[in-house]
């Protein structure tokens, strides 16, 4: 059994037990553990200063450097030592004196002690390594400390690359060799699309010997962080960067693509290749906001090609001045190729991309979603799209369950920084329904048609918790009442492909009837589960309208409360709170209460108009007045 090291304290020489020495590291170890040290991970370089603590100040001392001769530990690894200096300068007479023998032995034993007890001590050995900084030139190179030699232990370096505003950064690697780990938990290199302090900007973490792919930032700032732990060193890395280039691998949640020199004319004979890669199984969406290129019938001269997979198949070529449609990848990757020939150019293109949890399209009648990483802070420099697209006839109603964004500008009092916007359609060109920031919950918003877009934009600093919303497809309906009954009309198109029996008032025995292009329910107050209640000191008749969307064994029934005030003959409809589709947000179901029913029938198709008050009494009074007039006329005629 190999003897273990003794307690930390003073170093005791095995040759001169009566002599005591101390080092700047305060170690005590028995040199019998030398062989065990050969099994430890290698150190890089260690410099130690030794002196005789029993001698007066200014007496002999020795400073030595120790280095292991190989990059990986082996039993036959040679141990190399080099004397840097000694003081006072030894004469030839005392060169082999007892003090020098003891110092030489300490020089031999000390590195082995560090190898055994080493993590904290090796950290001290590399303390003070200077690396990292701000790189602001248009292009440059940087590398890990000591490259191509072994990088030091317990080191962290951070480089911030900043190029001209409006430019992007292309980062490429010339050499890469870091300690390997399945999750890169020991030594690693991290690349950020922006500042390194925000994990939401992280493009990737890398280790081992496979170099990272080229990365292109979505704006003019990129960060690179190198970290090494207290064990195992390798050669490190060498990288270069440059601005205003086209092409690269884009893995951020969102970003922008532009042709070279946009918005000025692009150069001739240019070719750019971008790969937009989403994390996990998510898709990638590409939205062109500007497009002007040389046109040709087959787009054979200048063009943009968008490929949905890793190969050249199923690609679409675009040219001319017609803006390409919004494109969504078939898988988790989208390739974009820009190419120009030797003459005739144009302004080029600008496009936004969205990937992962930064873009989704919802077609279910109800659902919920939130900002990226919610409830943790959202990343900087985002532009996210969530599109709700329901069947024709529906309208989309969105309820805000939580909102905490950066506060409005203190100067303008408007949402100039991070903000959330809702558009009455499927693009940002649709009418704006609202624009919000800060932490005050907005009221529900409702689309005028069957599509609604939610957009989150964040700037380059200050993040908050984000937002959480729920939505439901609202069925437009026309509800009226008299003193004795309800009448409900719903467009059949809004409920396609439901059968009339799936729409009922109170109970299934009061199912809707088909009248042309509408479903119609007419029910007396003493049937269909109606009941009389007092609300706000007013007598009202209340029932529940059920619309059953259940399918495939999944229950999904929407409930609307139908009310009538008989004295005024005014009817209203309210969407009832439901915890089933809110999931974890059921505690905030009170936000689902319908505020006003007046818009619920605007989208009702057909000749039927919304009637909130019954006209039967008016007709009756009109007939009575007409009869009275006719009676007076008859009496006058008889008298004449």
C-alpha cells in the first residue's frame, strides 16, 4: 500500500528529520508517495520558492520550476526540473553542502506532493493568468493561454468581440483540443450571440477535439468564454473572427439574415450559405421583409434558394422583386443560399428567422404559451412570433395570465425597449391590437377574424420574467330574448364540421336546429335548464349553452352563459371560466370572464343581424294604434 500524505503543514525532509523547511504552499508529505504521483493527472508548470526557516534572514534559498514531460500521465513519465535561481550565489566549495542536498530533495518531492494533494495547489500555481479582453478590430485571431502549449488549470477567459453597428461576426476555429466530457462539464468553450452574462444568448458549449462549426452572430456582438478546471490540460484552441461576411451556422432563437452590403446593392459573383438550426425537434420559420434582386424566368442568374433539409432537394428559388412567402422548415434545419452572377444587381434581401420556442403556430381551438425560458428571464435580442390560426368563422380571444417585461422609457413613457404586441392577423402588417411592457396585466384582446399574431421583441440589455397567455376560439353568436324565451343563432361555418346535436342549451334534449347556413336554438324560459336569479338587484334568466368539440376520446366542451333580463328584453352571452384548458394557470381563471358580449355577433355570416331587444311588444302596440285609428275613421264615416 502506498503511504498517504500527512497533514498539511511543514515539509519534513526524509533525509534530515532534524531540519525543517517551509514553502510558500505549506505542505507536508513523505517522499515514499512518489510512485503514486505518477498516476495523477499532469501538471503544466509549477514554480516554487524554498528556504530554510531555521536560518537567519538572507540565508540560502532556492527557486525551482517543475514540469511533467508528457501531456498525459504514464508510469514512465519523466520528471523534469530546472533551477531558476539561488541566493546567495553558491560557491564551488559549498555547491554540494548539506543545505543544497536538502533543497534538491525538496525540489524533487514538492511537485509530487502537489500532484497528490493538488487541486487547490494547482489552482494557486496558475493564479494570475491574464487572458481575454475586448476585440474591436474588423478581424483578428485569439487563442487559449499558452497555445499551442498546454493551457493552465483553473482558468477562465472571456473575449467580447464588437464590430461596427449593423454588421455581423463570423467566428471560425483553426485548432481545437480540450479535455473531453459527455456534457463538457470540465474544460469547455462557450459561444454567445451577444453578451456572455445571459444564458439565453448561448449558442453552444464545446469540448473534446472536434472543432465547433463556424458561427455567425445575429448582431454586431459575440462573446467567447474559455474555462478549465483543476485536472487534465490539453493544447486548447485557436480561432479567428471577421465582420461583414455572409454565411455560417445560426442556432439562436431568432435573428436576421441580409444580403452582403444590404441595403446597398449586393456585389457581383457573391455566394453565401447559411444553416439555421433549431434545438431539438422544433421547426424554423423564415419571414422576408424586403426583397429586390435581378429577375429571370427560372431564377438562373441572381437568386435566393431555401432548402428544407440537409441536401439540395426540395429547394425553392426566388428572384425579382416579389417577396417570397413565409417559409417553415420540414425538420429542425433550414438552409438559405444567396448567389449573384457577374453583372446586374439589386438591393438584395432582409429576412427574420425564428426557431425553437421563439416561434409556434397554434391551430387548436384553445391553448396557452409563454415567453422563452418562462418563468426564468427571457434572452436579449429576440424577435419571436406566435401565430394562432383557427378555422374560418372563429375569432381568437387572448387572456394575459402573467406579464413582466422591461419598464417603459422614463423619457417617452412608451414601450421603447422590450415589449409585447398583438396583431389582428397573421403578420406584423395587420392592424395592431395592442402594445405592452412593464408588469400591468392588459385586458383580453379579440381578433376580428380567425387569425392573431403575438410578437415579443427584446433589446440588448435588461431582461425580466416574461409573459404567459392563454387563448380560446370564440364562436360568434346572436342571442336575443323576449319575456318568455331565448333565441340563439350561430353560423354553421364557425362550427364546421360539428353536427347540430353537438350544440345545445341546458341539456342535449334542447339541441340546435338547422336554418339555412345557421344553427338555431329557440327555448322557453321554463325549459332547457333555465333558472331565475337576482344579479345586481335585477331579476335575470340564466342558462348554459354547450358546444361539444370532443373527439377521439378527448373531452372538449365549451360553455357559454346565456342571460336575459325579461323586463328590458336584453340578452347577453359570456364565456364561462374553464380550468381544463388552462392547465397550470387554472388559479388565474378569473381573467377569462367575458367583459362584453356586443362584439360576439359581428362575425356572424348571413342575413341575420344581432337583436339585443325583442320587438314583439312594439309590433303589438303598433297594431293597437293602427286599429284605434281605423276605428276612429270608421266612426267618422258612419256619422257622415
